[in-house]
């Protein structure tokens, strides 16, 4: 997970997307770690202008934890804030 955080902080959004998608360690990690990884993947999709994949990833998070919310500074972000709201509506959260 540290590697994904570093990649995200360095602006390596494509690498974040691929790492989260292909990592067996993340897939078998505890739920809280998977949620963090999926959140960074969703943010990366949004930054790369893949809004539907961003929304799909947020829905995946909400399937793991229906009470998941973004931090206030994240929820107000112009790229992923509205996409997260759409995912909540889609997931019924």
C-alpha cells in the first residue's frame, strides 16, 4: 500500500490504476486497506478523465462499506466529488 501512496503522491496515476488492478496483495488485504487502495484508484481514474471507471470504483468501495464517505476536502473536489455522489446514488447509499 505504501507503494500505491507514493505513486499517487508523485502523480503517477496510470501506475496507481495498474498497480491496484493487478496486485494480489491488495486483493487479499484487509477491507480498510482495499478501500484506501480503491479510493486512490478512483481518484486516479478521475484525474485521467475516466469518469465512468472512477464511478465504478467508488461503487466497488460502497459495496464493501455502504457507510463510506469522502473527507470534506475530498468531497468538495471538482473532479471526483460529483462522481462520488453519482456512485452513492447508484449504490443506494
